[in-house]
C-alpha cells in the first residue's frame, strides 16, 4: 500500500484519538512514539463502532445501529484480506500487519457494542463479567500485542486489570448510564440489598444503595489486585519495560477512582468521581 497514504491515515487516527479522553493510552507521552500510531488506529476502530451503539442521533433505532456495526465488521474482515479504503482501516491494516494481530479481539469488541444495543440489564455479576470479556479485555491484549507480546500468562493478568477498569467505569457512571437506560448493577444483588430498579431510576440514595455499591467497589479492588502481577512481569521483560509506566499509571488511576467513590460515601448520583489534573500529577510521581 502507498506509504504516503498509510502515513496520512495514521495521522488522521492520531488527531481523532486526541480529541477524546478515555481510560486508553491514546496519545500519552508515556507510550513510545513508534507505538502511538498503532494505539490510535485500534482506538479509532473501537471509537467509531462504539458510537454506532451509543450515538443518540442515529435514525432507525436498534436495527440501524446493528446494521452499522455489521457493516463495520464487514470492513474489518475486508481489512484482514488486504482491502482497506478509508483512513481508519488503512491504518488498522498496517497495524495488523506490523503487530501480528489476529481478528478475534477486534471482533470481540464488536460483540460488546452489539450487546450495548440489545441488552441493558444484567441478572447477575457473571453476566457483567461476560460483557467485560468482550468490551474491555481485548483492549489490554491488543496493547500487549502492539508491544510484541502474545503471552497467555500476561493476557490473563491484563484481563483482570481491564475488567476492573471497566467495572470502575460502571460504578462511577451509574447516573450517566441511567440516562441511556443501562443498568450494570446486577439485579440479583439489588434484590439482595433490598434496592429496586425504581429507586435506582429515581436516584434514591440510602443505606441499601451504599451497601450495594460497597460490594461492587470492594470486589473491583480485589480484581485490580489480581491483575497486579502484570506490572511485575513488565518490569522484568526487556520487550515490555516501556509499557510499564503507562500501565502503572492506569492501574493507580483505576484504584484512585474507587477511593474517590468511597470518599463520597458511594453517592455517585450527585457527583461523578473522577481524576483531576492534580490527581494525575500526584499519581505520576507516585
């Protein structure tokens, strides 16, 4: 493929990625410069398909959203056959080629976006974890692949961290997700704590909700700890050392958001716990 076209496609992805804030190391200066373009290509692929699932201005309802995701997956399959025509897939094609990325983690992301369209309630925590397997875990695996690792042991640790990051996002965004008619708090646990959906929709803050959220935060913190072994592995791996600082900052950031949820006594209805610039600076030096 024409080198100038490839380079301009990567630049398009980098500029697009820098417009958004996510728990995703898109334009971080902690990521080696030669890897950032690959991260940006993956990000733009995921961002666009996520927008198909979430964008409120898409006409045609669920059927149209699912159709757009199907079209995106066809473009992905064409990309793996060497057929790429727009900047995102031209950059993605080069990323796939250079980093030896298989199609499965990218397809898994699309599975999660489809699920966002058709499922907005979760019976139990296992269902939530199953969603995370497609929505979050592929991201960590893709980043490791970009850095040259296809190690299953590292993938296992990464899955824990990515799942914990996704769960953290759910708990900090309970109110925001309600606006999209999505509830990730498991229904069986809401019943266990005598807290119902009507109360949640009305943003009722009481002792039962506090206990429900306390369980989610404590369990998520444990999952972060289960994935911490990845940090030790990266420090000892010459190939992956350059990823260590970014991952450590991401891990610390997720844990800090859980701390902030606790600090507001789990009242995520009235204030979204998030990291300020000062928090990032403190975490960086930590």
